C-alpha cells in the first residue's frame, strides 16, 4: 500500500467516524439521561435524509435541505417523545425495545407511503464537488472533508453545551439524579423532550450529510444504528467524549481493515478470495474491539463505573 492510499483511507475512516459520532452522540444522550433504549434512532436518521433529499430537489438548495433535515428530525423526535416515549421511562427495557421497534416499522412504512419504494438521490452542492489537493499531492473529495469539518464542529459545540451552559448542567444533573433536579424545580418533561429532539436532530443531520454520497432509501438507518450502539458501548454510555473517541476508533478500524486485510491476504491467496476473507474479518474487528473493551472496562472507555 502506498502512503497516499493509506492517508486517503485514514481520511475516509475519519469521515465515517464523525458520521457515526453524530448518530452515537444523540443515542448516548438519550440513554444516559433518560435510561431509554431507543431502537428508533435509525429511523430518525432516515427521516433527516429523506427531508434533505426532498427539500433540496424542490428548491435546488443543499443548505435548505440540510436545515430541513434538522427541523424534520427534531420535530419527529419531539412528537415521538411526547406521544410514545414519555410512557416508557418507568417501564423495563424489554417494553422500550418492543415499543421503539414498532416505531421503526411505522416510520419505514410511512416513509414508503410518502416517497415510494424507490431510492432518492441528493446531489452534492457544486461548491463542494470535486477533489481538493492536500499537502503531499493527495487529491481528496472536498465534500468528505466538509463532512469531517462539520462533525468536528458539532463535537466542539456539544462539548461546550454539556460543560459550559445551564442546559448542559441540567442534562448532567438529570443523568446523575433526575428526582433531585425535578425536586429543585426543573421541568423534567421539557428537559427530556429537548434532549430527545437534540439527539434526533443530530441523527437527521448525519442522514442528510451521508445521503449525498449514497442513495436515500427506506431502512438506511438500521445498519448505522448497530454501529452507533457498538460505538457507545466502546466509549461508555452517557459520555459525549466516549462517543467521539469510540466513533473515531470504529470508523478507522472498519475502513482500514477493509483496505489492509485484503492486501495482506492477497499475498497468500487469489485476489477474489482475499477480498472476501479480508472484508469478512474487517467486519468482525469492531466487534472484537467491543468485546475486548467490555472485558477490560465493562463501563466502556469513558463511562462511569457502576
């Protein structure tokens, strides 16, 4: 493997990682603050992608599509929290899993009814299309660099929000002792709705950003949701820092594994077999990492000990 190809794959891994962070950040906030297992988080990712694709197609503006993804996912998240999720906080995790799995089916069939079964396509804006030359003569797609920059900016915003603002204090307090902050006069219902809408908006943004480099279709959020759960298990449930580090680890290991392992196996077997075996092993690496972290630190890399 050449140095240029390795750097390109590292950048691809970073791009994949920051996209996972946008999903995992909302998921870990909801689970950390509310103690809720939300399997419908991937459906909100899909809602953001479809909203962005439809609005961008109607207006010709990628920016309006991105704004629509945030608004649509946040609104859908708030409605879901008020109508369904609010009744599940005191129920056990099995009830939460069943209810949110039902929401996946409702969102999937509703999206298919509104947009049909055929995928939509979201064009990369002209200002972000084409490659950019990086130091060392590396040509890399400008749009992927844009995704990395947006993800890092959102990560910085979330760190500031959680650590430096009154809302962040309430979120951290709600994670530690929800009964106490309710006794101090904080409207816990509004706080939960806001946190859930924020997590949904982040998922919707991830769907919109990725929708420009792949097709927008029903069910696109479920594979990403699985990786987001792996991310927060590795990083530690309830930790934004853990979600960020875990997402980067998963993104880099998955991307580099799919590139390096076929090359390594190509020295001892045919190219087609090496690609098949290498890709299969690469898919296993992140779960091996998760198992190793759980053995060494059951609470995750940055999770609080029970």
